[in-house]
C-alpha cells in the first residue's frame, strides 16, 4: 500500500499503512454544511412520531435525555434497515468527491465497489453516551464487512471525548478473538480478547471537514467514553478491486 503524501494534507500525521488509519481534510465548509443538513434531516425523519426537526427543544446532541423522556423506541427506530440508504446524487458527489477518490487511490483502491448490504451504501451511527450503543473493539475483517476501507465522517461530536477509538498499528498484529453468544450489534462479528485500557486507544480531536479512513484490520470501537452528547456520524465503506 502507498503512504499518504504529506503534500495531500496537513490534517494528519498518521499513515494508513503504518498506523492503520489516516485523518484527512476532505470536505469544504459548504460540503460540510450540506452533509450536516442531510444527516440531521435523516435522523429527524425517523423521529417524526415524537418530534419535528424545527423544534428547538429537541436538539440531537441531547437526544439521549429527551429520547427517553418522550419514550422513543430507540432500538427499533435506529435498526440497521433504517440507518442505510443510497443517497441522492448530490450527496454521493460530496462523499465521493475528487479529494476522497484521490485518497482512496493512494490507499490502493484505484478501482472499488461501494459496500451495500442491501439497504444502501451510506449509513449513519447515532450513539448515546453511557447506553452501550457503540460496538466494542473489533476489526471489520472479522465480520461480514470483510476487506474494506472505511470512511468515518463526524456530524455531531468532534472531540476526543466523542469520536471513535482506534488502536494504532493493530492492523499489523494478530489478536485472539471470540464470537459473542449474545451480540446486539452484528451477528457473526468477532470481538478482540485482550482487555485494552482506555489509554491504549487513540481518539482523535477532529476539525470541520476532516474524516477518518481506516484499514479493515484496524481495531476500533464506536463506544463513547466520557462524552456528554449524542454522537452522529456518517460512514461508507469500499472494497478494493485492485492494489
């Protein structure tokens, strides 16, 4: 795999091939605003039974509080079927802009397929703090996703208190794993055996327009440790057809 050139971005000192992930600035402020609008409208459309998106009493950041107060059926509303779509061309052109395609090529994805489990290739994660919504440490290659490059786009929650956690260079190591007996996130997806301390994980502080690209063998978790807002992020994954 090729390294990301330092000329491509000042946003990251991390190397996809060395560390298993890169943090790169890929979206303009206008693109960020449109993605934010798209993601938030999507979430509010699923919550339409309880709130409308023009009600200032119910910001998504504090959903973990008012969602319970209003009796939102969280697991049902935010099931996988509701969290993936094939977005309109405008959103597709932003998520797969020239900059993103350039980065994917540098990671060996000169040709690729967008991953779609049948409901769409663009998804979102809506993770409440202290509710166990985020899946534990795992590798994409240990589950049905397989050999994919993942792109993680923050919408709400940019600080290290809120972003996903990664184990640097874990894509270069072998780990013992197990298959949970009771798994609410993804059946057939293994979890890592070692008990990592919170300090072992790298949780990035991100700026507007930055995203995280990570390797299929990188240990990562969506669990929120210490955050005080509901995190919202977009994501998509690609399978490389050539290296």
